[in-house]
C-alpha cells in the first residue's frame, strides 16, 4: 500500500521555468522581439519609433519610442507575467482596440535575454532603469532619459543555447525583422519609423508620409506605378488600401499584407477573397500584390486565437471573403487597361496562312489553307442547293489532310476500310502523310502529337522547352570556362531594404547562376554581366524572385538548393516557347530531337510531366472495339 506521505508527482513550476516556456511561444526569433516591442510603442501613442539591430538582433535589439512612458511602479509591473494596462475584465477581450493585451511579452523576452528598460513620463523629473538577466531582476534605479521608453535586449537565448541553434543566418533573420517593421510602417500613418542594422540606416519613413509614399520608400516608385487604390463597405466592414494591377505579381504571397484595425494579421478568408478577385487575370503560379486594410468593430473579430496575436478569426468568414472578392473584382474591371494583361506574342513566320480563329473552340486548323473552291463564301454559292458530301484534299506544313464534310457523319480513312461514326456537324482532320518526314503535329498551338505503331505520344511544348533550357543552362554554368556576357549598359535594380543585406551576402550565389551584380550605392545595384542564354529584359525579375526565395531561409538546409534557384533562373532563358505559340516545322522537329536526348524523369524543372500517351488499346476501348 503506497505511503500517504509520498512525494507528489505533480508540482508547480518555478517562475523562471514557466517564463522560459512562455518565451518559447512568444519569442520564436529576433523578429518576434521586434514585433512585441514595436507594438508596445504604438500602444504608448508614440509618433516616432527607432529600431536598432546588431547581428540581425541576435546580439542586440533596441527599440526607442517617444510615447507616454511609465512610472517606476508600472515599469516593474510590466516585466511580470500577465501584467497589462489594457485588460480589466474578461468582457474586455471582446473589445480589444490595442496592439498588445496578453501581458506576456516583456516577461517572456526578459526570461531569455539580458534585458534593460529605461522609461520616463513627461511629468517625471527622471527616468526609471530596470535590468533583468535571464528572468532575474538585477537592478532598479533612477537615470536620466527623454520622455518615452527604450528597451534593449542583448544576447537573446544566452541561457537557452538549444533554441539559439534553431535560428537562421544573419540575412534571413534580418529579413524577418525588416518585414515586421515594414508592415507596421504601412499600417500606421502618422507614425515615423527608423530601422538601423549595424549602424547602417535601412529604413527611414517620416511620420507625415502617406500610404503611397510609404510604399515608394519601401519598394520604390516602380512598384507603386502598378498599384491602384480601392475602398468599399459591406456587412459592417470597411475595406480600403492599394492593390496591384494584373501586371504586378509575385511568385508567392510575400507581398500580400492584411491589416485589421491597423493590426498586421493572417487570415485565410482574407487571402482567398483577395486572390479570387483576380481569378482569370493571372497566370498559374503568380500571386497578386496588395495592402488591404479592414476596419470593423472588435466584437466581430476574435484576435485571441494565437499566442503572437497574428492570426485572427472573423465571426462571418464567408461574408468578409465575398466582400473583398467583389471589391477587388470590381476595381479590376474599372481599370479597363488591356495592356496590363498578358498579351499573346505575335505570330511566327508562316502564321499568315492561317485564317481568323473561329468563335467556338472545336476546330482550330491554323496551319491549313483551303483552296477557294473548298470554302464557298460568294453570294452565288449560297443560292445553290447543298452539294453531296465531298472529300477535299488540303495541303499544310505537315503534308496533306483529308476533310470529309457531312452534317450527319464523318468517314475516317483507315487502311482500306471505313468506319462510320456519328459526330457533330463540324470539320474533322486526319493526317495522311505527316509521318513521311517524321514531323510531329501541333495541336491547339500547345501540344505535339507523335504517332507510333501502337500509341500516340502527346508532348507539352512549353514543359519540354523549359526542361531543355534547364539542362542547357545547368551544363553551361557548371563548365569551368564559362564566360558571362558583359552588358554594354548595366541594368539598375532598386532592392527593398529587407533584401539589401541578403543580396550583399549572396553575390556569389547569383554569379553561380550566371548573373553578376555590383553595388551602385544605397539600395541600388547594377547587373553588369549575364549568362548568354538569358534574355536581358527578364533578368531583373529573376533577381527579385531568387531573393524572395532566399529570404525563406529553408533552401540552405538542403544540398540541392542551387537546383531550386536554377529552376527559377530558367524562366529568364531566351526564346522560351509557351503554350499558344505556333511553331514552324523546324521548331517542332528541333523540340522532338531535344526530347529524344532527354534522360528520365520526363518532367519540366518544376515537376510537371512533359509527355503522356494514348495507346491503341485505350482508343479501341473508347470506340467499344474491346471490352
């Protein structure tokens, strides 16, 4: 029988341990510290916030504001868990109008760092200084200081080295910090922001700057040129902001910013509604850009669903999604600028033989030119009675086609026998001599058809050409004697502050991709040389896309990260064949020759299949020749 005086297995955790556990939820990385401190400054009604970082915040994070400051008693309470000036009773959780409210941030930060707080109110003669080390209060004293608060966090995770090992590199962590400051700078007009890294000014936004001016200061005037404003109200929600035209897209969602009552948030309904507004306007794999502000009564939203306060939940998710979708769609329709949408490339030589495309999609014989007698269009011919079905022989690039016209049936010529198949009253084409010179047939200006003895091979021309370009680029860049093509006039690119440090530390990576870049001063860089396979006009966009990918921070954990970057770089290659491009016989034959040299797997650089097949057995089963 167990003793009644046995030591209990359940016990209350020491305060220092509890604070470290809480810090694991709130303080994920240096950017988390920046976020919490900036939000506290905003809640203190600051109109000027300065963020100083050393080693991307791993060594030092300092946030200085000119807010209303704190007394000594409030300063001491602020580093206690669950201490807040913003909540009095549980009902207040349904009416939150501040950035912070949990009362965990400062206590969690102080638990895993060397922490110093200096704060002074306007009516006080001196400021209060508090020093905490690893969650242990070391000193409280009076000091000289301006009105406002300065929080200095040094040696983050010094007492939890296991957590420090999970931090990314300097460039990645800095990119996260810059992104957080940028988001708050976009949301809070009337507040000035400065961001310095290793004493170098990365961002300087005056308090009087408008939203448009803030976008220009962060991403440049070129970015702003393709953005338009929008606004509207629906179901208790007011939505407004700036959104990109279909000409301004990114390869991921990093440039989609959503704010609820000026709080940067993440919400699937907002994301889906925003992207649905662009449905049919963007190519696959591209995402729209926008800054969307949502204003509503706090009771219609639950902001207390995540420790970092970033994710939110709307009471009417469907309503906000539909409202945003309709507003974005209506704004895009108002633009009425066809030049902003992707336009097909001009027809290649030889395409002038094609007649106008039919209104309906079924037949598209662009490569076929019918003799005048085969397409009666004169008034005299329309008065004559309809002639009996007639076999018309038409010549094209592929050889000859036989067209059988009949409103009820079409006869497919086979090897001496004819099968009657009921079809719709439209022309049907069947190649007769196209395999005589081993030339693939182009279908829908997108696919190449290669008949074989017992199957039909169907090749995606765009996926195949992407793979051929990828293999050629990789082989060329791997050669030791590779030489860049020097540009007569360097290409200038303005890099956002969040990516400037990232670019500086990855110049060798870009050189391995065949793009040589040099600093031009500030956040401007010049592209001086490129691989001879690249199309010059496409290179700047690839630079930004590679930087966005590098900013994710996960590539360097894999050995094949250069392959991922090469897949992006392939899109800058010259003469990339797209779906919808009409190809000459020589181009079709060249693509087929390139396919024969490929080695498995038969996929494009992005993993899409290049080829599929339709076997004789499948055809016979479709026509019920087999069970």
